[in-house]
């Protein structure tokens, strides 16, 4: 059964950083259709601060997620900082003492992040939020682990499910935010950035599997 070393997590984290940096303008466009348009800018700021601090030091996947979460929680504006900060910090806590990140562990990490999110927001699947991306992704990885699916295959399955979750938000009407009445027909920005992050995470993990 494949796994990846927690100590090899820096490569995964940097792939996540680059994905957000590369999609800064796109996330701003998506957010700008019904929001303030600052989601890409804020996320890019937080991930770029993290990249600068990470550059000259070694870190595990868990340690890096913890630091990224702290930065997003404390150092960027907008509503998404605390949300992603909570998700990443709870993911880190679920894996902090582990040498290997198995598929089952990754599922537990994603579910821990989701549970942490539920602790600070009331959103559920169908409310046009990043929950529509994160929840099915976490379920997909956990189900793959239970079936004994190959790690790389499970990651590809998660990416597909995350994309479907993101796309499902287009036809939803938001239950939160100031532009609920204009939200149908537009992707949710948080669901979109979550898909970008999960896809980059999956691709990064696939490169360091042993």
C-alpha cells in the first residue's frame, strides 16, 4: 500500500502555493461576480507569505499546514482567512505526530478540517460554499481508503469529485452573503479555491508517494 512521508510535505505545500498564485486573477473574477472580488488577492497574499517563510527551512506536511493555517487565520483579510485557517490547522492536528500519511490518514485529515469548519460556520452541502467541494472530497478519500483503492487512483477520484462539487455550486442560490439574489449561475469562490487547493494537493502527493 502506497504512502507518503510527512517529512516530504514541503513539495506538496509549494504546489498548493503555486496553484493559488497562478489562479489569483481567476479567483478574483469569480468572486467579483457576486462578491467583493478580493478572494484571489487575499488568498494569494496568505499563501505567498507562507511561501516566503517556508523557503529556507524544512517542514513536514503537518507542520506546514499548521503554519499556513495560522497565517491565513491571523494575517489576511476577508471571511475566508479564518475558514481556511481552521481547516488547515485541524488537518495538521489530525496528523502532527505521524511519520507516514496513508490514504486513510489523509481521509481523517480532510474530515477533521471539515469538522473544524462546521464548528465555526453553519454551512452544509447545498448552501453554495466550499463545503460543497470539501465534503465530497473528504468522503471520496475515506471511501477509497476503506475499499483499499490505489493511492494515486484515489487522488484522481477525489479531484473529479471536488470538481463536480465546485461545479454544482453554479446552479445554487447562496444562503449566506450580501448577493444571494444574484448568485445563481455563478460558481462559489470558496468552492472554486477549495477545488484548486485540493487538486494541487493531490498532484503534489502523487509525486512523493513511495
